[in-house]
């Protein structure tokens, strides 16, 4: 079950976004054990912008921009570089990849404060 979460970040600042990824099994809000999984994060101009669009920033666990900090308790940190944070970006999303499947874990509106 994906969680909708709006966030506000500062323009041109390197930002670390701490996450707790949850599932609805056995009950809503249960931490998802991320052992053996990977994560991808996106910062986009709009929700409809294709993930492959040149205006989209993408971070991954394999690239080091997304770090699973406590797998058993669903904790991770997304490190977004200041170069990706402009006022034209309005949407963010984090996906969990496991066994060839992609599931959106967290998504929502992104407000970038014009500094």
C-alpha cells in the first residue's frame, strides 16, 4: 500500500529525506522488511512526467543516492542533490523493487522553496 506524503525542500540545497516504508500486511502501517530489496527515488516536474524524461532526477540504492539504513524496520534515506531541486519540480516518488516487481511505496507533492 503506497503512502501519500507531501514534502517541502529548499531550492539548490542538498537534502536528505528519511523514510519509513510500510505495508498493509498483516496490518496497515507495518514496517516493510527491505532485506534483499532495492529502492528507486524520483523527483519530477509533474506526476505525469515520464520517469525517463531528462528533467527527472532518479536516485537508486545501487547508485548510492538511496541508502537502506535499517532494512528490518523499513528505514531508508534518499539523498537529493541541490542541482535536482528547482522550483519546476512538483512531484516525488519512491519505489521498492523486489523479484522483478516494482511497487510504489511513497509518493506525493513536492514543494521546492525558492531561495
